[in-house]
């Protein structure tokens, strides 16, 4: 009977923890929004299992419980074994309630490594062998300000070559190319950085704006740091940091994990012998961390 009641208490504790995260709005710090419904439904299942354990305890109290097996010996694990088994569930539950919730930051980013080029699994498509010199005005002509900064004023096919894997990014790149200021949005954070990296020649000199937390490594020097965001696919365990290198003479004035909004001119730089995309910053502003510090892959991208 005692074991059934302990199990009921543990199951109820986990269900209450899910409700607590939902009521406080902290669930988004653990799982992606698309998974919230399933987690909430699991709380109902935990409550149902807890009720069954209470029912089983009452049945055993009344002597109506059916034995677990047909053998004649009694099952009585040692006290130490019981403490170890239940402790595996109680300890993380207590941590969940007692330890303050925090967001992922520079410490974990240093362990996982920040991607400074968007989604590295997508490679640049080869440019057409015979590009047309004509300019498709209705499709790809940038505003006058962009023409002055960006010498790459060729056709859209020249600037945005694509294959079956990069067609969506090419189409998105053409839309970005027309904008006088390209703001890296939360909804398509990874997709935007990936597009900028795939077609960096087209965006050289364009004005870019991005927000995120400050991340730096010793090899970056005193005039560079990365503005990063953790991208979460399912839960915090699979979160990976993505960012953009910022070049700014007073980079050391900004502390790690501080949130900033950066506006600058798109360019390239070299880091650890690799060419990466970067911003020559012209304006930096310290901001408060957003309510949801994470970004998520846009599952509707290209649809």
C-alpha cells in the first residue's frame, strides 16, 4: 500500500510541475511551442495514473488486490533499493521546483560551438555557367541606396543560383535583396542567416539588423564578438546556438550574455581560417532579454 501511495505522489508531483510551468509561462524555456500541447496532455495522463495508484492502494488496504504473480514468495526489496529507485524520480522533481529557471547562454554555447553561417548542412549552389547580363528590373532591381553600396547588380539568376536544395533560400534571398534594411526576424532567424551565407556576394554592403546575446571566444580578439540565439527544435536538450560575427572597435565594452541590437553593413571576415559572414557595426543598443529567448526552425519556410 505504501508503495502505491508514494508512486501516486510522484506522478502527481510531475503533473503539478507541468501545470506550474504552464501557469508561470516558463514552459517555453524547456520545450518548443509546437510541443506544448503534447506535454499538457501528458499531465492528464499522469493524473490518471496517480488516481489508479491511489485506487490500487485502497484495494490492497481492503484485501481485494490481485497478486502481481502466482508465486508464493513475498516481494520485499530492501529499504536502500527502494530509496534509490524512488530517489531517481523525486530528486529531479525537487530540482524542477526549487532551482530557479535560467536560459541557455555563453557557457553552453562554448561547449556546443556557435554556428556563424546559419544551417551548415545546406551548401551553396553553383552559379550558372552562362549568366545573362540582363537585369530583371521587375524581379531583382535593388533600391538606389543598395545599388550604391553593392556592386553586384547582375540578374537574379546570377546573384541567386539555386538547385533543388537551395531553391527556397534563393526565392527568400530575392525578397531580402529588395529591402533597404534587412532585419533578421525571430521567426526565420536560422533561415535568414543561412540565406545571407549562401548568397553573401549579393548582400555585401547591405544594411543588416540583428538581436541576440553577446558571445565571444578568445580567438575573436578585442574588436569582435558574436550576436547569438539558441535555436530549439524540440526541447532545450537539442538547442544549438546560431549567430553573426560583429566587428566593433569597442566590443570589449559589452559583457557576455548581455542582449544587444546591432545594425551594420554586411561583409565577410576570417575566423579560424574560415571565411564567415559578419557585420561592420554602425549602431549597438543594449536591450532587455526577450520573453522567449529562443528561436525555432520555421517549418513553413518555402511553402
